[in-house]
């Protein structure tokens, strides 16, 4: 049996009045995802348990089969696992964004989607000047980096995800609580170092937003997860451009598959992800394919970009895998769902049930009509626990 888990990040949305109360999923041409819903079994799933933040970390923890209420410990340690960074018993790992601020206002959580090359040089520069025995910076992808601090007190610091508060004054959204004073001192120290760096001077000359402040958040310590090989007796891989997803995959016992051209943005190489997924399935039983582009479009409030991302996902990833799977096996399961909502009019993550579809040749279709927020409501499952979906997919295929 082969298992294909497909996650278009943030694909689900709320009705947009400007577009006649439609959503990008309803408006997009997605014949392949609609096929999975119509010919399989579908419904809605709860990927964000009540009381937890509506983030990709929590939601993908659910989709990988782990109840976040038991296993989730923060975004930072997941990204550390992806980078191969071993945290000590007193280490706390933070996601550390490079952001843009102007006159005391957070204006961009991604520093204009700064390139990995530019950001890597800036992070190395910060580590050289601000790092010490208890403080380390590690470069990731684009604006997404890691800060590791020594001290359990930082677990109690209240930090706000920057993508949730774009346009807010720093005075109102900065870290607070135990450990906040030290974090604020690091943030303050980063300002002149970044402001005066040649990379940011060049970005300003080019009309780009500067990466002129660090923003730590999503801290935690390394969780201990029962791996997918241990739980199900199968081997798998994960395909994503996002470090936190790679880290989750590593902790779940999946192989990270590096795909050339996978960027975590609108320009990602969808077809390459699909082809590498096919190649992986020749050697393994499960592949988890995650695409960030719909989520980025949601954060940007860009209807056209989100519709385009969904159509690219449908045609180049779902379509390619549907065409190729029969060459591998007649026994397979597709599990398709976004991890969470990223509504265009909210421009951040929302905790609400997401549509899902489960398809295999031997499955009896239910009444689901299409893969969108309403088309799955006539399916067999409503508000199904997201962390039990992988169990459902694997048990139905055994």
C-alpha cells in the first residue's frame, strides 16, 4: 500500500464578499482535487484543538498523527530538528524572523521575502556580534531563522507571531513576561547592526524593504514523538520547503527530500515536488507533500495569487500523482487537506475545521461533491479529529 498525504498550506478560506461570497477553493479550477472528494470519502477535520494557536506547526502535528495537546512543544524546536541542531537540556529554541520596521511599526514579517543568501549573511553577522555561550543564531530559509537561548525561563516568555500583527506598533506587540527583558535587549541590539549592514543599504537603494530587526517567537524544547515507522511499520518521506515541516518530519522518522526549486513561496517548483514524490514512493510507503504558496497568498490578502497557487497545486501536484500512482501500485490512499485556514480578509491563520478528502480505488464514495469548504459537507465525516486522519487512512488501506 502507498500513502500520499497532500497539504496545500492555508488553502481553506472564508467567504469573500468582493467575490460574491465565494472562496479561492470554490473559484479555482481544481478538477483533480474535486475528483478525490467526489470519488472518495470526505468531510471536515479539526486540526487545531481548542486552546492551541492556529499555526502550521500545531496543524501539521495533527496531520502527521500526533495529538498536539500531548506532543506539541513549540515551533522553534521543530526548526532546530530540521537543521540538525541538537538542543541541550537547558536550551530553548525560538523561530527568529528577519522583519521590517518603520518608525516603531512592524511593516513586514518577511523583510520583503528576503533571499536566503542575503539573510544567511545577516544571520551570520548577528551571531558573530551577539552570540555567546548562551545565545546562538542559525540561518534558515528566506526570513525564517533560529535563535537558541539557554534557560528554561524563556519558556514562559509571551511572544506574538509577527505575521499576526503586521501594522502594529512594536510597543504593543513586543515580548513580555519572564525572560522578555533579555529578548528585548537582543532585539534592540540587532537594530543598528542590521540597519548599517551593506546588504540592507543595498536593499534600500533597490527599493526593497530592509531586514532591520529580529523577531523571536514560537519557542520550545524538543518533543519526543513515536515515529511513523514505529507506529505503523512503514517508511516514509516528507517534501516541503519549510523548516518547521522538515523538523516535524525528522522527529516523525520521515526522510527529508530536498527538491531543487522548492522555495516556500509562489515561485516554488510544483512539478518538481510531484516528481520527487513519485520517486520517493518507489522506495518508501508514504510521502507527505506540503506546499506553502496558498498560505503566503492568504497572508498577503492576494485573491489572484491564492487562486493561482491552488490551480498549480491541483494541476501539477495532484494531477501528476494521480497519473503516476497506477504505475506504482493499485493499492493506495490519497489524503488531501489544508492544515488550517488563512483567510484573505483576515490575513492570518484561523482555527476552524478544514475540508479533507480520502481516496483509494477500493473505497466506496460518499456524497461529497467537490473539494471546497461547502462541497465536503455532505461527506461522511464532520469535525473529525485531525490527529486521527492518518490512522483512518492507514487502517482503511490495510
